[in-house]
């Protein structure tokens, strides 16, 4: 679908570099100016250039927000101090008694915020497996439902959720659809084009791509939603620093190049793991064995850099593997140029209740890889060494 907010109809690679940006009219600088100012001079009380105080608006942040809107085919972009602060701002549009339907396999921090923070203020949450026919419709029978919250691919089990179908079903009930697009990135998936009302990202991951910025964003085409979110952004103040915006704007310029390399390496790593005798199962949307592989091909233009796999054995074997990788650094987060590996049950999803982890399949044998853009031969060698260190019990 053409981007109606891209008058020149530029392609993605061009938008990452030029979208929402112009050369500085004063100096001619081709890179957006970094403005660290916290306050701005007014000609007369209430008469200003459009900037008053940096919580309300900052030239560097606003430039990046326009850039994010362009690459997500949206009209409005808003930046926040983290992905979770973007999440809490969306939920802050709701009121006591409102109901949210969330995909069951959701980022651990999102799950924790929903169940242990937002629920304390009277918003109710229901976790649903949206890969199962009829489950969303059943949940939408609740007349207090205001939001359907999707992640696709999900974190960490990489389920693929049909955005277009879910958004249509939600719209028929006058319910908004939010899509956390962090794993796919705007390069591989455009939720707004598929009918979503709001797209959310942890910019800390693929958009920035260098593991040196914590930030989140929201993109929407709705004037009404934008007005509400902009008010909340200013009223609650969960904003990023101008320098972080400048860094992330620098990172996004190589997003297309990086995503192609992430995907190329991830597919080769997934195929390697699928054939290894110490691996029980591999989940990657680009493999024909993925349960929603055909849907992934339909709604995504590529499959990303995230892989989940199950080792044979349990926690002992997982520790042996995780303690013996070198290039795959044992650390939380994902989406940087470097490869990372983690154990969701102990690390990123430890806050998810144990009974819910069991239902989702987040057990002690589950390993999550964020495949970086290093040389593939070195990555395969690193995984081989770590798997060789695993001793399976008889």
C-alpha cells in the first residue's frame, strides 16, 4: 500500500535517511541539529516559535518522530523514554473498568506492567492465544473491551498473529488495535497498512540497532489518538533525551541494510540448529516448519533476526550451552548488530507467572537468539562449540 503521508512516494531505504528531515535552514547542515535546550525564548507571553519547554517539544526529538512516522507509513510519531513508557502511555488512554485483550505470549515486561501495575488502577487484562480460531471473537464479547494488544512475531515463542484479521474483528466492535512491531521492525512489517490503529516499538532494539539507547515510540494515523497521546506525553513526561533521539536517528539510517543481514544470518543459523542432534525443536518464521510460516510470508516482507530453540535436556544443558558461547553474548535485549543469547525463563520472562510460562512453553530448555550481522561462519562455529559443551544425560 502506498504511504499517503509520503508525498514523494519514496522507498524504505530513502525514508530511513530522509523521511521527516530537511537540511538545517540556518546552517545548511545535512544531519539534523542536536538541540540540548530545555527552554526556548518567547517573543511575548504565549508567542513562540512552536517550542516552549523540551518536555512539550524538542527540535531533535520532533525530527526523529517525523522520521519514525515516515518509515512506519504513519502520520504521527511520538518518542518515549523506553518501550515500556510507550506502553504505559497507550494504557493511560483508558479508564477504570476498561478491558484489554492481549496476545498470550507477550514481552515479559509488558506482561508484568499489565498484571502488576495497570491492573491496580482498575484496567482488566485477558491473555488470549490469537493463533487459535475463535478465541479473539470470544474475548471481544466483553463489552468493556477497548484495546486488542498484539505482538507479532511474539516474544519469545515467535507466534505469528494475523494483524489484518484481528484488526478487522476489533474494528467491528469499535475496539482499537495496538501492534508491538519490535521484532519485525518497520522494514519487514507495516501494521498500519494492515489495519492497526497504533504501532509501538522498543527503539532500543532494531531501530537504533547498536545497544546504546533506551527508547520507545508510537506511530498512528489517527488525529484523535495522536491528540490524546501527545497530551499524555507532555502531562506524564516519559520523554527521551535529545541526545538519545539523535543517536537513534543516526542508527535508523542503516536499518534496511542491517535487517537484510540479520535475516540472512538468522535463516542459516535456524537451518543449522534444525539439523543438530542436541536440538529438540527450532522456531523461526522463515522455516517451512513454523506453524504460521504461510501467514508470515503473507504479512511480512522478511522474517527477521530472532530465533527460539529448545535444547534436549533441561536447565543443566541450557547452562552448559549458555556458558560456552562467545560471539553470542549472554545478555538481555536484542536487535543490536552483535549477536545475543538469553534464557527467557530466568531472564527476560522471569516475571511472567510460572503457570503462564508453562502454558506458553517457556521452559528451562528454551533458548532465544538475537542473530547479529557478524560473519555467518564465525557464528555457526560459536554455536557448534557451545553445543559440543552440552552433555546429554542418558
